[in-house]
């Protein structure tokens, strides 16, 4: 069976899991929930719902400073978050998104660090999104909006490592996207592979079959497919009832 067929079949199988016996947490089915996985939510919006502790306080203070036009105050607050190796990759990505908008760019070594890999597949029945991050966490949102989250390093670590390793190959082969706007997702039967870094996105998109064959993306697609099938198997396991990862 072709890799594209495996990927679509796996996504369809997970979409068919419905009812209280599945391993899905009640996920946000909105477009915003999927887009947030890219780490490019407007800073004020991202920080608004955070806790009264670092890094949320720093992010909110930076957002307020930016709104007031005080970029000199916002920059060190954001740099602290963006370069904090102890934080989740998504928080670092959000900080770097805000910094780039202020004209502050990462060093070459920081820019080259992979923070995550994201695969979107668009079908007539809906959109499947799989995100894998450098802290060995993962999030899957299926066509119905139901989701599975794997906490850092708690499950399917070999499969997650394989996606990250393949993502680094794609990162070298694709290179960074140099424009401000990312094109919309392809039509039904299309897909996007996105590499998430402090510099922004490196990505390829088009018909699923093309991305599954292209040497710049095929290895990452294959690894993402293997992880997706492992997630499905875990969700279907008899003891998986209410597992969240």
C-alpha cells in the first residue's frame, strides 16, 4: 500500500473512533486550536489565559509593552522566554514569533534548532493535524475535532524521536520560508509538512502523494504515519479508556 494510503487510512480509522470508550480527551474542534499548534498566535491572545507566574507574566508584560510601543521593554522579556531551555517548545516559539515581529532575529545556532514538526492532511471528511515537539510531546486532532495529547516523554518516545529526526532532515532540505504570509492549506487530498523553529516555518505542501514521494518530505511523512498508527493502536488498547497520554 502506498504511504499516502496508509496515512489517510490511519487518519480515517482514528476518525471512526467515537463514543465514550475511546481514549480521546474532549478537544477544541475550532480552527484556532489547530493553528495554535504552530506557535504563531498573537502574543496578547496567547498570554491572556496563562497563569499568574513565569513565563505567562513575562509574556503578558511584553504584550502590554508592545501595545504601548515600548519595544525596548518588551524585547528582554521575550528573549528570556525564547531562550529558556526549560520551557515547552510552544512557549519558546510564541516568544520568537513576537521577537521576529519586533525585528529581533535568532542567532544561526538557535535558528537551526528544531522545535517541532507538524503535519496537516486535508480530506473531504475534514482535517487531521499531528504535531510533535522537541520535548517529546505530541498532539493529534482528528477530523471531528477530538484530540489526543501525549505528555513529554511519557509514551511512544521512539516513534516521536523518529519524527523529530526526520524533521531535521526535511529542515535541511527545505530551508526557511522567507515571506510573511504562509499560503492556505491545499484542497482536499492535499497536505502540509511544517518544520517549526525560532526562525519560523520551513514547510512543503501539495497533493499528499507528492509529499509522500518528495525526498524533502517523504521521510518525515513516513515517520508521522508510523506515529499516527501507534497512537491509534494505543487508543484502541482495552486499557486505554480514558488515557490522555
